[in-house]
């Protein structure tokens, strides 16, 4: 598996500095590939999130990946996807502006869920994955950090940075996030079924507070918590999504979501 480039962060943009029409208010996150900022759009008078790749990655290979992310984000107009407002070069930076959410699902997982809200987020995450796969796109990085919470409440799927178009041969280099990555994806062969595996792990963590560490056998650790919260029919769905051989999982997010809908009234206690 190819390791990410060394983390050499670009110096963060200063609070109250200007980037075109945007006024920087804070740095929301700082990662290996990019920084994300909260900013104020002085023309539209709204707050947005700005994703800016690090300058040391600004060669054609990595900028091509960010351009692909922008194209994919713009391709799908759906309420369960993080909308892309703009993608352009500003003052030497490649900037992707999107809607500003309240927090990530990763942040929200640090607090308790009501059963009603947990059911809603499971439904929305599965619907988002089904829609993505319907468009022929494999996300390759399903994890709590890539779901953004908005008022409603609504979860929106974000970050298509390493997504692949399934209309072409999928041949990755093991890109993804350790912990949520399916075994075959770590070997460079991502597919719709890899996203299904990652979604199953996400739901297991949402329900139990625990992320099973691969390789694992069924039942994984904290299974007793899962049994207390989830109906046996939904537990069977999660188990199928986490099968190690890809052929034994749901074929794609659409089949996963339809299986969930068939037992929608028998998901959580």
C-alpha cells in the first residue's frame, strides 16, 4: 500500500486575511493533502468552507486529483451530498468552496445519539451511498469525517478526492483510510463492495462506539452492545456488509439500501 506523502503543511492562512472575495475566519482542519477553512463570502454574504491543497503538492498530478474531486462534486446535485459552490485558482491557490456545515459525523460521534437520530443518520448515509453508486462512482473513503452534519438534521457525503469512476477499470494504489478500508481496496482493487464494507464498519461504530480492527471474525468486539441496540434483521444486514470475501457482500450501495428499507421498521430498539 502506498503511503501518503510526508505531512509538510502549508502555513495556515491568517485569520481575517483575504483570498479573493473570501475573508478567512478560522482553520477547520489541517490534513496531509489540504487545509479546510471557514470563510466569509463578502459578495454573497454567506459563510462557506474552503478546501485548499498544500502548495508543496501543487504539481499536475495532485492538482489533477483535486480537479477530479471538483468535477465529481459538481456532477451530483443531491440534498445528501456536500454541494460545491466554486472551484478556481485564487491568488495562486486552487480553492474549492462548498457549503458550511455544523460539524462532521466524527465530531458528532463524541456525544450520545437518540435512537430516532441514529436511525435517521443510518438511513441518510445509506441513501447517499446508493445515489453515489447509481452515478457509477466508488467513493473509496467512506468514514465519519466525510459526512457533514447540517441543520434538519441532515448528513451530507463529502470528499471525493480519491473517488473512482466505475465505468473504467478501477486500479488504485491502496488509497483510503486505514480502519475503514476493505481488504481488497488495500490491495489496490476498490469496488462498490469496498464502499459497502466501509459503510458497514461506520454503522457498527455508530451503534457500538467501537471500530472493529481488521482482521476480525464475527462477532467483532462489543457485539453485546450491537445486540442491545439493533434488531436481529439489521444485525444480519451489517454482518453481510462486513463479509471478508467481496462477493459475499451486497453488490453495491443500492442493494444495501434496499435491504435496509425492507426491514426499516425493524432496525433499532
